[in-house]
């Protein structure tokens, strides 16, 4: 997963769950907002666990608990 794909995930799949902000997306993934921002900007590689979590939440949005 690339930073751009992470942005697309946030805007496409998380929109319905109210996660349009980076803060909300980071919270849903259980990571710090600064870390999430670094992933989106491509400043840090996105770990496989985050990639898999995004894919899972895209398929199971009812699992999102903020």
C-alpha cells in the first residue's frame, strides 16, 4: 500500500464511518496521528499490518469503533 492508496482508503471507505480526518483514520487503525500522516506523505513505509487492517475495515465497516 502506498501513501496515495491510504488517502484513497480514508476518503472512499472511511467516509461513511465519519473518518474523513486523518485523526479519525489514525484512531480507527490504533496508531498515532503523526504516524498516520507520515504514511500518507510517504515519509515512512506503511507496515503490512496497517495495510491489512485497512483492507479488512474496507470490507467490514461495521467493525469500526471509535
